[in-house]
C-alpha cells in the first residue's frame, strides 16, 4: 500500500500524542495516589523493624541524582538482598528541585523493600524545590531514634537559619540518652583534601560561622559519624572521635578513578552503640555512550512523573506541531500573485522612502551607483528620499537627503568596507522625523538590519534589494571561508529576506537562487537602470581628446570596469590577455578601470607577464566621466562571477560595446549569446577564443555593437525608477490588505 499523504498521517499522530498526554496527566492527577509526608511512614517502619537491643546495619548513599542506570538498576537490587534495615540519602537524591524530579525519585525509591530517609541537600533545594521536599517528604531538619542510635538530619542549604539549627541540636543532644549518634548534612563540613574536577569551594558547608559552630557541637556531643554528599567522590577524615565521610557515588557524574567511583557505605551499629562503616564499591566501567543513553532514558522515565510546567510545555509543542501540520495539509494556499491588489492610491501620490546602505558615494561601486541613480529617478518623479549611509572622508559638504553615520570599523586595505555606528540615537530620531512610507534596504547586515528594525518599529513595509552574492566575499570575513561561503552567507540572506515585505532582484537567475535557498517573500525582478542618454551624448571630440591623452593609436581597445578585488577574477583576464597576445598579431590595448586593495599585486602581475604595453590599470574614474571612457572602447571584457546583474555590462552595451564575460548568475540574463556578446565557462581557452574573434572580425564586432546598443535602450534610469515606484505601491497595497483582513478577524 502506498501512503498518499504522509503529512496527514503525521498530523493525526501528533493529535493522538496530545490526547494521550492529556489523558495520562488526568490519570496522574485524579487516579494515581499522590504522596505527602513520606518520612512519617518511613520512620514508623524503621521503629517497627529495629529495637534498642538489635544489632543492625543500614546503607548511606550520596548524589543519587535520579540515576536509573546505577542507583535503580545496580544499587537497589543489592540493598534489597543485603538484609540492611533502611537506606539514608546524604543529599542530592534528585538532580534538581523540579516536580518531575521529585516524582521520578519517588518512583525509583518505591522499588526499595526497605524504608528510606532523605537529607535536604543542594539539589533538593534548587529550582524552588524546598516546598516540594517539605510537602512530599517532611521537614528540612529532623531527628529520629533507630535502635540504640540517634540519626540527625540538618539543612545546609541556607533555607533554615543555622543559628536555629545549632540551638535545636544542643537542646536535642543535651537530653539525648542514645548510645550512638550519626549526623547527616548535605555539604561537607571539612575539606576532603582530594583534588578532583568537581571539588569546588561552594560545595562545602558555609558560612564559616555555621561550620565552626557545628564542629564545636559535634565535639561537645560526641557524635560518631558525619555523612555528607555534594561531591562526586569518596573521602573520609577523622577529627577527634568523629569520622567525617563524604559519599557521592550513587549515580552522579563519576570519573571512574581512585577517588571518584560508584559506591555506597554500609554502616553497622551494635546495641552498645559501637559504630563501624564499610565502603561498598561498585565495579562499573560505564562507556560514555551508555551514560548518554541513561540520560535519555531518565528523560523518558521522568515523563511518567511529569510536573505541570513540563506537561504544559510538552502539550504546547505537540499542539504547535499539529497546528502547523494542519495549515500545511488542510489550509488552501494560493501561490500565485494577488491580482486583486490595487496599488493605484500609492501610484497617484508621492512617497517618502528611507534607504539604508552599507556603502554609498563617494565610494565607487555597483551598489552606490545603483542607489544614486534610483534616488535621482525617484526624485524626478516627485518622491522624497532619505539615505542612511556611512561617512567618508571626501564626501560632499552639503547633503540634505543623506544621513551620514561615522564608522566603528573599516576593513580592506583602502578601508572600502565600513561598519557604521548603528547605535547612534540620532539615526533613529532622523528617520522617525522623516516619516517614511516605506523603507528600502540594500544590505542584509549592519545598516540593513537597523533599517529592518526601524521598519518594524514604524510599522511600514521593508523592501530589500539583493545586490550582492555574499558567498564570494568570504575573504573579507574573519571566519573560516568554507563555513561562511557554504552555510552562513545563504542562511543570512534567507533569514533577512524572509523578514522583509518584498525583495527586488535584478535577474531571473537571481530570483531562482533565492527560491532555492528558501526565500518565500514576494520577489520582483527589476534590473538596475542605466543612464542611457548620457552615453549617447558623448561627442567624438571628447573621445579623441581622451585617446590622445592616453597616447593610443589605432589598436583595438578592450575596456573592463571593476573593483580590484579577489572576487572580481581579474587574474583570469590578465592571463587570458597574455595568451591572446601570443595568439593574435592584431594590436590591442586592455584598460582596467577601477581601484581596490589588490591594485599593487595586480600591477606586479602585469610586470611578471610582460604586459606593460598591452594592459593598464587606469584606477578610479569619476562617475561623470565614465561614459567617455566606455565610448573609448571597442569591446567590453568581464570575468567576475559575484554579480547579481552586472550593471557595468549594461553600461558598456549603452556605449555600443559587445561583451565577452564568464557565465554566472546575473550575466546569463544580460548577455544573449552571439547577439550582444559572448558568455563562456570559466575556461581561458574558450574565453580567449571569443575575445580573439571580436578582435579580428571587424564586421562581427560592428554587428554585435549595434545590437548591444539597441538592447541597452530598454534599461533607462527613468524606466527603472518608475518600475520601482510600482513595486513600492504594490507592497504598500499588500500591507494595507493584510492589516484590513487582520482587523476583520
């Protein structure tokens, strides 16, 4: 039989688990006998079993810690077969003071055939366990008569004032006629002298005044034995006539060495009051895997005695799973866009847009240029813009539309990447005063995160433009490259994008990437605009003047524009240019426009290859002059694989340049093979062959140049700004509709 809908089966299974848990909890509360004042019954059993003339023995254990594998499975069977009269826990019978732990230890102790008494220790006290101990077992300090001996239990946790206990102890023992006296206290009064991993000062009896007063009382009243727990070891020390024993091996975390091992202590008392003790060591070579399995079993075991808090949590978890599965299986979903949205109200009025970016002009790069163009385009349409960006040394003096933020840290050889001080209050104050209708984020970290926070606080939509493939910038991050590249970068993009109300991507291949990593936010494919008309306005005189200044002849000019950084793959182009020089006799010149931290290294590489006459690192060019430099060229070369669109490729086409590029996301959507350029795998032989073809075939180069120019005409800044305005309006309409539906429900 083929299961058609496994999710549906899982949904009903989750519901069944919830019902069973609720039913079992009802059984625990209404049908299972509760337990209270257990020590009263245990003391009565001890009195019935032991007379003043009996020679008897009993067991002392410490640090049971709700252990199933050691205490329940190993020690309890031995005690039931030993003939000893009762058991005493010297402290830490539970692993914590929660109700589930108390119910679990009660279930464990019910397997004993002999009575038992518990000392109120450190673990019994924690997690508000003092009232549970009192309700379930009895007082925190008490005393009983067992045969010819008196057993005394003190509270070392600080819950009961120590002065009160010392006065009570003096009054009790000054009138006591028992022949043997044995005291139990959770924290050891004396240092064991054993240096172990678990031996820390806070494990001993405090404060010093309590310890000193207790030692004086022990000496004064001739107490024979003092038993304590709280340390995962066995140690004994004699002071005067009293033997102090620390026992902590009944199930806690044990090192299995000469000091820390599993054990319990057998204590024998004669009718004459003679006390002796024998260490009973358990040979347990417990493997770490079995230790982990024991912990898992205890978790399951404690569920049968679960408290209210754990019960509520468990039910809530399974209920949440059930609800989630229900929405997945039974709630209808419409994966198509909402065609009933009416963005008209927001298309007909000017909007106030706040943008957050981690870099901006005068820093030269694709993102700053794209933002500047969008700003100009939106302002031309009548919208108001406020840009939150880092501060730079050579920024314009007056910028009414920009909030400049000083940097906490600058990275890169030329400090091109800045971590702005997002903690400044004035940023949030300025954005609030601006009253944005929508917030546009251009990076998923730092200032982008602040922008998302502000959008949530101001209750306006947040739009995120995915500009950058973060995985290609691992060399800038102080983390292992593979971890950032393969895990963190994709998770960061997915998490951030899913928190936004809309995501703008420049190409369809980029949209596909976001869907593959799990982005579910509405996505809009919108290529970045270029200033097409500026490239057409360049005159032949300007081109000739630039050619003369560069001392260029009639050689073919290859142009590339890129930041000089690792992720731009410039070495690939230099090596391919070197190969082209050897394969073709036709003269050419390669001009690499841009600056960055790799400039010196790349210049050395040009010298190593002997390309000084063929390749030039031009450096940074002012944005206003770039159109002339593009028009100077004949072919545009590109090898970066980190682009989401490759805006410089569109600019080159607007200048009438065919393109040869390495195929990657973003590039695929812009270059049409054999129409406006060529795209190849990252193989120098293929890339170099296409470059050589455009170098030597003037007719082919002219035809592709004409077609590239026509292709770029559809990507004007004006159209770009208009399309983004429509995206804003659609997002605002969607937000308005969601709020309206929420009010109805």
